[in-house]
C-alpha cells in the first residue's frame, strides 16, 4: 500500500475501484487485453487491502476478459 501513497493516492480502495472501472470500459469497448491489465492491478490492490468484495468482482470480470482473448485456462 505504501507505493500507492507515494503516488499520491491515499485511498487504495478507490484506486482499485478506478482500475476496475477502467478495465470495464476497455472490456466493453472490445479491448480485452488492455482490460486484463487493469483488472490485474485492481485485483492486486484488492488483495493487499483485504477487500474481498472487490476481489470477487474483479475475478469475475478478469475471467470474462481472459476468455475473450482465448486464455480459457486463466479464466477460471
């Protein structure tokens, strides 16, 4: 979490949420590979701060994005 404070982001949960939302935008616009990057960052932060609800939401969408790009084994 220290690295997010250094970047000027005090609320790590919001930072995770923003990455999730950016991933959703990319996913809905058909840029699944870019969405995966945002979802992975959101997942990393959610796990670090213990946000189980956020982690669950991200894992679902990460699975969708991985499935879209043909990485089915990573989608579950």
